């Protein structure tokens, strides 16, 4: 869930917790949404699943209770993978999601919860997911998206906010098709995003720190941009369909 490896201090949304010293999971839908996604995708015991931007490792720990071989990927050494977070050494890899240290066709699933939009290059991340997934492998995404996509320019203009990379559904689906993914499920979970923001206000007294990675944009400016784009939250599951060169030639 951590932001791109070039980012500085992650926001509460990007890091998946209220503050660096507070390891409580902070993510729209929580582990309940993770459980729904894993069940729908049919990923079970023995499957190798990568969790991109694993943060403090909550999803990795949960998947391991299901006997899934979950491996957390994060470019921030301080966020996950240590024994203090209950993860064994083989359950965490310090790496950039744009360059995964795994061979082609080697994993059954890739999970990216709130991490694709803060990756810095969504196209490269999706290409890496396609590379490492086996034929029939599952990609699970849950993230921010613009329900009013023609206002996305206002969001993209933000500086120092984790929401500036908000997903545009049409663009995402086009990138998935280019990488031979078939979308199996798309669900709107925007209420979970509203509940998450309300929880933050209840505990912190304001939205300051929820979306900001730096002080360049105020909470009010970010909220205004999010309202313009009608920011929502989605769950999407797609299947990687590997095709040989002959099939690709026939499609052209």
C-alpha cells in the first residue's frame, strides 16, 4: 500500500495506517474486502500470491492463515516484513512493483490494495503483473477511481497528494486488455471509502494527513478535487490469459 519508491512521507491512505507509530489497518473495506476478493478469485491453500505495497503486512498475515503462500512486496523497509510485524523472512521482499524480482509465469495471484494508484507508473506495474502471473492467474485490485472521469485533470494537477494517481476505469480496462487480462468482476465500494474518511475524522479531528504526502496541497484543496472527480473506491478481479504468438497474429 506504500507509495512509489521515490515518494517521501506516505499519507495515512497510502501507508494503510493512521500513523507510522500506529500499526492498525486503515484501508477501505479492511480485511473483509480482501476476504471477498480472495474467495471470488478462487485462490486457496498452496497458491503463491504477491501483495504489492504490503505496508505493515496485514493482508499477508491474513492470507497466510488461509495457508496461501503470500509474499509482501514493498519498497519501504520500515513498513513490513520484519519479525515485529509477525512476518517470516521469506514473506517479505523489498522491491519496486515496477520491477518484480520473480520469473515469468511464477505466481497464481497478485493483490494490489490502494497501491496501483500510488505506484508512479500504472502501465509498468500492470505489465509486471502480467509477466509474473501464470496462465489463468488472478489480478486483484482495490483502489480509488474517478466516477466523473472528465474531471480527472483537477486531480492530476495536485502536488504531493496520494490521490493524484486516481484510477480512470476506461484507461485501466484498456491497459488490462493490452496485457491479455479479462475482467471477471468490477464492484463499486465507494461507501467503504466514505466510512474510512469518517473514521479518520473521528480519531484525528480532521482530514489533515489522510491524503497528503507533503504540505504542497491543503486538505481542502484535495477534497475539492476529489469531489470534482466524484472519487470512489472499487474492487476488480481479472484473469491473465496467456496467448502464443500465432494467436496474437490472428487477432491483428
